[in-house]
C-alpha cells in the first residue's frame, strides 16, 4: 500500500499513535510543495489533514490536493469543534471529517469506511474481539482504542487466545503452543502471564479471559454464551 499523506509535520502525537496502531503507512508533510515533491510514483493512498493547529495551511493543502489532474481521495479532515461553522463552504475539499481530540476507534472506523466506500478497501491484519484489537503487523494491542503496554510473551499469549474465541486451552497446550515445545517452564508460567494480562486489560475488560476450572483458560464467550 502507498503511504497516506499526513499534515502537519510533525503530526500531533495522538494522530501518529492512532495511525501506527492501525498499521497505516504514512508520511508527514508541512506544506503543499512538500506534498507534491514527496509524492510516491504511484501517488498517495489518501490523506489525513489536521486543521486544528494550522487551519489556513490545512485548507491550502486540501485545495492543492483537490485541484490536480488526479484529485486526491479519500481525504479525511481533522478539525476542532469551533471550526464546524466553516465547513459548509468547503465540503468539496474533503470526503469526511473527524473532531479533535482524536478518538482512535473513531479514526480507524472513518478511514476504513472511506477506503471501502471508494472501492479501495484495505485493512491491516488485525485480530479483533469486542473492544480488543491486536495488530499483527506492528505487534501492538489496544482496548477501546487505548494502547496496551505488553511484553512480547504477553502479546503472543493474548494473540493466541483471542484468535480462537470461545475455545478452551489447557495450561500445557498454551505452554507448548505459545512458549514452544522446548520450553521447560511449569504451568505456573501461564498463570502468571494470565494474571498480568488481566491487570493490563483493566477491571472492565479483565473478564475477557475466563478461567475454566480444572481445565485452563478461554478467551471470550463460548458458542453457548457462558
């Protein structure tokens, strides 16, 4: 996939974090000339333009991107609440908008909708279950759009469990499938990592990982909803 064009350079930290978490390839520019000069041979995949801190610069860039021989789309505009009144006369400059501060889940949903609706459906490789999203390309995880600070093995264990929701795994199976057949640690290793995962998921979402008494662990609901 070609990169998304992002404005400004550097972008707001929360925007960069959202894009990285969603595995979007992107490149930031700080003016229209840079957008043209840095454009890949096959063109930009789309654009995310933040108009919050530099509204005039953002609008100039939108106009430049729309007025070329091949107008760039999709184009997502990020604006502050006070800028809503100025949008009506500029609807031709963007395909959708999103209010700042950016909410990660909303930004991902709007970007994905724009690409699908334009017939250029793309989607990073994700494992999703309810509020949980695991990005298999960047080894990042988030709950309700908020990143989780996981170790490598915590991520691998959560990925394995979340990839088969409703299925029960014994501790021995988890040891062999996640840690590997040559791992000589005991079943307590699994219990320790499960406890840490639940703590990092937070009280509201710790219940995503269920203990099945005398057997092992299950992620999410079983087919019978228990």
